[in-house]
C-alpha cells in the first residue's frame, strides 16, 4: 500500500535548523523530513493527552457541581496540603 506524501515548506529559526541538521548528520534520523515527522507525532500525542485531560477535568467539574454532599472547607484542604508538602520536604532534606 503506497502512502501519499505531500510536500510543504516551513520556516524555522536558525537554532532549530541547526538542531534538525545535526540530528541528520549524526545519523539519528535519515532526513530532515523524518525529524519533522517525529516532532509532529510527539506534538499530536501531547495534544491528544491535553484534550483528554481537559475532558476529564470537565467531567469531574460536572460531577462536583451535581454532587449535593457537603464540601470540605478550603482551610482544611490547605492545612492538609501544607502538612503533606512539609513532610515531603522533611523527608528529602529540603529547606
């Protein structure tokens, strides 16, 4: 099965061009096109994860809005978070 390929032209700053060329020169990629395709696959994956995260947050928000159970006071949540992160800082020796 033949894959259809369409050529496009893109403009990159010199630093990015140098990185693309170096990746090809070192043999990490066979061509500049491969570098760009790999970068676009990563970008597409990150966008998918971001959109999935937004959908999950939206669902959680809707569930929280429809929940009639009493909430937790913000002060209690902040106290819990402060204790949690202080314990982590103490365990790692951070000051």
